[in-house]
């Protein structure tokens, strides 16, 4: 078996992943025979440990089996393949977050706390960003619980169901997008890259052509590579607050 040992039919593959996430996460021991050596949670957490160290590129069914000191074939008793394992990892990560409606304060304070908590999770586990933005989203129980909670935060407002969903999506997309940009900005460039760039810019009167950029450079050159997530969050919530007020009239 290999990491891609999944049904060729996307419908069948997705169904297998959904059953893994929803039906019976850990296979119960049979009435006869030895107790199963592994549990799904153990497999998923091992994969998460690998991703925390080596990113998603380090994940393979063989690598997880080696870490657990079992034959790779035994993993397929619990997980049908790597796509299912990745889906289980993502749903597990979603479950780490405090549900938005359980956070203190009004809707705005709850959304602020949700955003900051997610940013911290993304900072500590950057593979979540990659998985949440590149892999097909298969809704597991933690993901559905989170979405239900986020919509519940807006229940006291007069927004329509469609507008509530649009607000949640807008904030969620913003949080994930800025987390991705912050992660990219934090990467160290290859040796010599910054020096070559500075030498080139310094040798030419480029800023005479770009006076507005020159003004920013005069204040702080790092502003070009700084992701001010909090500023954008507050302006986004300002707009949502005005929209909620307009719908209440």
C-alpha cells in the first residue's frame, strides 16, 4: 500500500474520509482476538508531531508507521490513506480552539478573541495554514461545531442567515490570509538575497520615481514586510459593526 491508495472515484474517496471523521473514530475491539494495538487519535497525533517538526512534506503513511513502530499496513485498518489522515489532522486542529460563543464579551470581543487565538495556533503550527488553504475541505465534527458556534455569536443580531454566514466567512478568510502572509514574511531569505537587493536599490535613484514609497521608507523600511494583522482586523470589524447597526434599523 502507499499514501495514494485511495479510490479513484472522488465521491468514494470523500465518503471514506467522512465516515472516518464521523462514524467511529476508533475501531472498537472485536469480541474475539487481541485488543487493537493502535487508536486513531494516536495515529493523528503522531502525524501532527511530524508536521510540527517537518511540515506537511514530512507526512507519509510510512513515516507515521515508523514513528509508531508498526507495519505500515496496520495503519490502513484505521485510516484509508494519506488524504484521510490529513483531513483528520485538520479537524483535530480545529478542535483545539475555544468555541467562539464560549469566549467572553459581546460579538465583537468574541470575534477578536477568536482571531487572536487562531493566529497563535497558526504561528505554532504553520502546517494548518497550508492544509486549510490547499487541501479540499471535508467537514468533520470539530469543524461543524466551530461553524455552529461562530454563527451563534451573531444570533442576537438582526442579520439574515446569509449575512451571518458572510460575516463569519469574511473574518475567517481574513484571519487565515494574514496568518499565511505573516508566515511567509517570517521566512529567512537565502543568504545574500537582502544584500543584493539593498545594493541594487541603493545604486539607482528609484525613489525619485516612487515618492510615496520613499515616504514609507523614510518612516520605517520594515513596514513593507510587516503584516499588521490587528489593524486590518479592527477595520474589518468596524465595517461589520456599521453593517449590523444598519440592518437593525
